[in-house]
C-alpha cells in the first residue's frame, strides 16, 4: 500500500491562487467532473479561488466556471492572458460587464493592436508555419500529425499564443529540412527559441510593447510587456475593492497560511511561469508544485513543496483536495 503524501491539507486556506492548464484541467480541455465536484466543495466551505493563467477568459469560463454552480462563482476571480486582465462575477454568477482592470485596453491603441497581428502574420510566413485552431493536443495529433511546422495559433485578445506542439525538440532530419537555423538551447533544438528571437526584433522595431515568453511545455506566449502573474496578483491583493467582490479584505489574508498557491511549473528552466505567483506573496506562503520537477530547479527563498501523492498535475490537485474529506 502506498504511503500517504507528506504534503497535508492546509485547513487554514481562505484564498487559493491557482494556475489552470495542467493544474486544474488538461490543456484546452474542460475540467473533469471529479475536479468540478472538489472545487464546488472548496467554494461551499467559504473559501475563495483566484485563477491566474496564460490561457484565455473564454477557456476558463467554458472549461471551469460555467461548470460550477452559479451561486458559487461570486467567490472566484480570473486573471487571464498572463495577468493582462482581471475579471469577476456578480452575485447571481454572471460575468461582470467589465474587467477590474485591463492592461490591454489601457495600453493598446487600435493601430498597435493591428500591428501586433501583422507581426504574427509575418512570423507565420517567414517560418513557413501552418496555423490551426487551439484544441486538445491528442485531437491535434490525430487530425494534423507531427510535422513541426503545424502549430496551434490562439488569438486571446490581450495575448496571442503559438502552441509549437511538434517543434520543441527537433531531430537532425527535421532541422535539415528547415530553411533557417534553430539554436541549440539546453540540449534541445527548440523552434520556439528561433521564433522568440525574431518576434523580439519585430516587436522592438515596430514599437509594439509585447514580449515573447516560453509558456507551458510547448507554448510561445506573445504577452503584453510588463505584465505577469506577479503583477496581476499584487494588484488584486492590495485592492480592497476587488477583494470585497469575493467577500475578502486585505486584513483577511495577512496570515501566510490563509493563502496557498497551486501550480505545475515552478522550475526556473524553460519558463516556469507559476513561480511568478509565489513571487507575488509572502515567501512563507506555501506553493504546491503538482508536477514532478527537479528540486534543484526550483527558485530559492520560497516555500515551494513538491506534491508527493500517487498522481500529478490536475489529478494531483484532485488528490490533494479529496484527501481533506
């Protein structure tokens, strides 16, 4: 019989800061019914959930919040597109008419928005990419195959994401067939690195404040410059107006044990954007990493623990939540 996890349930949680993809649900896939049941119980206990994701608002609503009881949505905040916007719900559970803040609408003119899309079109043309709609990767492989130039392209408004599903570890044969070079980075030929370098040049020369960043396992996020999961969380946790919409105030979450961070990618290697949630709160706040990562790659000075249950990723979070019953 397997030993019980050493990471035990924290009954003091009042607010959970959680990643979405691979932490609550598989990428581009709705949360499983068992996860929805656990989140429902979590919220019914009076606890609050702040989802902070590189994904889109549409994805979070369709895959998670629309599946939750409407009367519980008022206990939820959503920061999507790597912190570009924060949204909430009214008492009946409908999405508010406007975000609490939007770095996209406050920063970008129509000309800048158009220039951003033109640059993406240029990247697609220069690299010979074949864009496809965002979808679960198993469906993508089944219908499209494994050619590295076939990608998923998802325009989320405040962020545009390229899912380079087949191009993060190119073989010698694949490299030979490309009309451009891909640098060796940390032992792999990752097409995203070449895309990121060229994108940076184009955004800089066109004065478009967008920064290319590695995201997830195979994503290249073209995100608004200066925004991150850190900036998004800090804005919310220091704004009683926003906190009050989920029934909290700054005084309610002064104790580090009353906040917990859930994620799956804290490694400082190859992105690790969930560590930016930990950076937004006291170093004493516990962050649980539901991916099997190398402890040596975790950032120092934070209370990041590796989940040691039988399951990992979103099944690991379900295991953790279920263990409290």
